[in-house]
C-alpha cells in the first residue's frame, strides 16, 4: 500500500522539474538584455583581472587599424595671404644710398714732431720738424716746416703749403709750394707727392720738387712707432734727399745728397705731450759730400738729441 501511493507523487515531481528546466532554457535564449537594468548592480572593476588582455594588446598591429575615422582639425586663415609681387619686395627692401661718412665740418690738427736740442760738432743746435692741416675729411690744407739753428744762427729753414686730397682711408695726394729761407738766398719750389700710412702703421712720405733754374729734387721719409709700454714709445725715423743738378751756393750736389737716420725714445706723460731722448746720424754722399769737404765740414756726424713732442 505504501509503495503504490509514493510513486505517483515522485513521477509528477520529476515531470514538473523537467518542464521547469525547459522553460528556463527557453527564457534565457529569448531574454532581452537591453531591458535589463545594470545600473542597480554596482560592479567593482578593481577586482577584475585585466592582466590577461595585456599581452594581446602589446602585440597588436596598429598598422592594420583603420584610423580614418579620426578627423584631424585643420586651421584655415580668415584672411588669405596674397602672393608676393616685385612691388612688395621693392617696398620691403628699398635700395639704400651709400653710407655717408664725410661731413662738411672744418677740423684742424697740429703736430710738433721734433723740437729738440742737438749736441753737434759746431755747437749747440736747436732743430724742429712740424706739420699740420686744416680742412675736412677729403680736402685739406697741409703745412710743413723744418730747420735748425746753430749757435743762434739759422742755417736751414723751409716752409711748405700743400693742398691735400684723400684718395683712400690712409693716403693723400698733395700739391703746392715749398719756400726755402736758408741756406743762402730764398728759393721757391713747386711740390707734389703722396703721404699716408703703409702696412703695420708705417708712416711714409714721398715728395718731388721743381725749383728755380730747372733744379729738381725728391725727398723720401718715414717713421714708425714701437710701443714698449702704453707710455714708452721707441720711434725710428729716416729721410733721404736727392737733387737733379749741382747747386754749389747751397752746398748741394747732384744725385743722392744726404740721408739721416735717427732713433728717439719718448715717454708720453699724456698723449699730447711727451719728452724724449735719442741719437741722430747724418751722412752726405756723392757731389754733396765733396762740397762739404771743400768747406771743411764732416760728411758724417752723429748727434745726441733731447726734446719734446706735442700735438693738439
């Protein structure tokens, strides 16, 4: 009796469970996930294992990915830049005039290069050599003077007045007159030449002269400053005179007449004023030496010198 009554309920339970399982499977297959409310189910991403996706991403080939969907923003000018024309270039870079370095101001300079006492065989001698100019940067009036007095008597003196024109940053051409006051009677010469600064600040001067009675002459001179210190300066100088024909009255012979070489050491107390000491050597040559001998003089002479140099 007991067995007969238990079997029908178990059989009915099995059938019910089977039908319930079939319904759940069908419901899962037909479930609409869009209607599910995931907002009420908080998800903790910190507990999720993302490590398994790292290695595949590192090996990902980005060259096969389609980035065309990413639009790059492009900036366009509100006012288009016009094409440059020749007129625009000419306005931006106009032709410039030459640099004007010269002006019309009148300037002047005077240099008393030598004012010295010389210990000569004939006695004490006072000698001078001076030059200066007045004018502008291009055109100038040059004045030169040199000479000597022995025992209070002027033995040699001359003055030159020359027009000078600049032909370069360091060179001038000059032309004018030279007036000899001594020796003997005065004599006038026409003069022309060139002067300036050569390489290594070597100051050079070359002048040709045409005098009365067809006499001609040429003078070459130069000097150089050697800076021993900022104030102590050693200055060698040289001068050579050449004449075209004999002039016995003035003790001048044709050809190379004389040469003078000197060495002076000066100390610039200020740049405009400097005392100095030195030595000068003078020698006569050729026909001039013969005329000196006839007068009982020495064709060669060395002198100790001491003087001052100043400019303003």
